[in-house]
């Protein structure tokens, strides 16, 4: 019996899939179809898949073309499957041409012509493309546009910046269509904005967008005081639009796994979280200027606070802060914040122009988890115990700059008409903001 195997996501099962499976089946006597898991798709950067694994499998079953369906969940699995199932032919669409030639050592490899004019991406896009405008054309915005190209169903239409020369340069560099002359022009051309301007300008820009019914993805911290944030959250609720804080780690698949794993009790009760994020800076950037809400904690504190919040919760009972300031007129360049809970302590350290080990350590009553730098782009972590034989290592893939995860999440929230994010709720954003605000009010400064 000649056995054939093929793999795919098969989201929103369409004629291209059906034809591919039919031709693959015709190559032999028995067809095995491998269907990717959500986690594997996420890991290989395929975001925005609409249907669950169960639904995708069901559609293949209903097509009657597969003799057997298996699940594909890790890189390199194809080689194992081909040997395990004694496969004669590996078949795949021509969009993958030459990419699976390495399997020729195990079986014959056939590339079948892809059916023109249809794809899952096209079907997902039928729901409409989400038009996004970028506000502010600085360093982070420059990383955002290339990342956005990995998320299907969105179009970065154009940008607006107070500096029109920079805006035109940005738009032409990224081949966008609109260099808006004013903010209103941008707002009237989009469904949503990504705000990447200095912190103190966020509130006004977000407010204007929300009042015009536009969804907002806003760089962290959205505002530096809770009162302003509450106002924005309330407005977003009233206008039925999504307001999401762009703390990229919150949407990173491996970080979410790490949190779930730590909370599962594997290291016992969590007693301490130590998270550090420091950065060397050259030049007189906004983050070093007091008039722009600069300082290491405002700039970087959202990341360690996110880790502390996810692992120790919102019910803290005290905060201690130490901040180093070169002199009174300048911003702090190093901060250490201890957040005290009835059941443990979270410590956040941030530095600008000061470099330290950017790791995350989660200490528990049975063991600890170590996440090496840069932990905020989680890719790898180790669970360690007194008995080192029990230690375990976990590896994940973190694609690009990671901004694609937050953008995919943002666009899914809009499409699913779900203004409440679970990966970063408005209550969590409020908590982070309130700690930042206290850090400013209660700081103990070392000059
Ligand atoms: N396929 C095909 N013709 C199409 C679309 C897909 O022959 N028009 C084939 C692919 O080459 C692959 C299999 O169907 O062998 C599963 O592809 P999958 O990636 O699930 O489908 P796409 O529609 O290409 O999905 P997406 O748009 O998300 O990339």
C-alpha cells in the first residue's frame, strides 16, 4: 500500500484545500493529513488563524478525503511522522517549493500546483481589512510597520507626526499611502490608530481618536496618572471601541506559558518576583527629558510591573521605592521598586544609561524559575529545584520584535467585538499605572 502524507492549517476550509487533498490522495492508496495546532502556528508566526484545531479537523473529516488525521505540533515532526507511519510520498502545495527537499532522504517529495485565487488569508480578509494609522514616526513606529506585515487582515494606511518632514520620510520609506497633514486627516482615513508618541501626548491623541469612534493601541505607559487613564477607559467604553496598552510581553505566547506554568504550583507558592530591565542610551533622547515624562521607570517599568502583576496579583499592601537622579533638574536613571504583598515581594529594577543583567527570577517554596535576558522577549526558561535532577528547560520561538503578537491580538479584539482583553485587561493597565504614579509621588531619591 502506497502511503501519502500532507500537512497544513486548513483554516476556513476552501476549494484550494479540497483540490490539494484530492490530488494528494490520488498519488497513493492511503492519505494521512497533519493539521497544525494553535500553539505550533503561533510559534511559526502564523497569527490570526480563525478556527480552532477541533473545527479544522472536523472539516477535513467531513471532506471524506483523509484516511487518517494527525496533529502537527512541533518543528521537525515531519521526519518523525514519515518514519513512524512508513510514508512513501510527502505532498504539499507549490507555495512551499524546494522548502521540503530535505525530506527526500526519507521518502519522495511532490509539490502540487497551488489553486490560484483562493486562500485562508483571502477568506479572513473578506471580513474587511482593518485600516490602521500610525501616530508618531520615531524609533518604535519604525519597528512596528515591518512587524505589521506578518499580521493578516490589516493595512497600515499612513502616518501622522507633528514634524511633517519626518512624516513624509517615514511614509515614503515604508511605502505607505498617506502622510497626513493633520491628525484629523489620519483619523478620517482609518479604523484604528497605533499611538507611538512621547508619553505625555498619549492622552489627548487617544481621546480624540476614541471620540471619533477609532480603536486605539497605545504605547506604554498610556498615561502617567490613573485619573487620566480612567477617563480614557470610560470614553472607550462609551464609544464602544478597543483601547489596548502596547506592552508587547503581555501578548507574547512564551510569556503567557511561563506565567501559567509558574502559577500551576510547579515551584510551590510564589514568594518573590525579581524583574530587571535596563538600557544603555546615547544622546539626549525623549526618555531622558523631564518635560517629556522621561525617566527609567516610566520608560521601562511597565515590563517588570507586568511580570509582578501576573505572578503576584494586584492586592499589594505596600510599596518602597529608591530612585537615583544625577541632579534635581534631571530625570531618574535608576529605580528599584519593591512591591510588598501579604504573601510575597515583587522587585522591579529599571535603568537608563545603566546596564545590568536583564533577567527574571520567580522564587517559590519548592523551586524557582529563571528567565535569562531579555526575559521580556521570552524564548527560554528553566525551572530549577534543590535536587538538580528535577530541573527542566523550556524553549519557545519569539518572532521578530514581538510587536506582531500585540497587533494580532488587537485586531482580533476588534474583529471579535470584544473590548475587554484578557491578556492585558484594563484593570491590569490601571494597576500598572497606579504603581507608576506612586513611584513619582512617594519616591525616595538618591542624588
Ligand atoms: N493550498 C492550495 N491551494 C490554495 C491554498 C492552499 O493548494 N489556494 C494548499 C497549500 O499549499 C498547503 C495546503 O493547501 O499544501 C494547506 O495550506 P494552508 O496553509 O492551510 O492554506 P492557505 O489557504 O494557504 O492558508 P494561509 O492563507 O493562511 O496561508
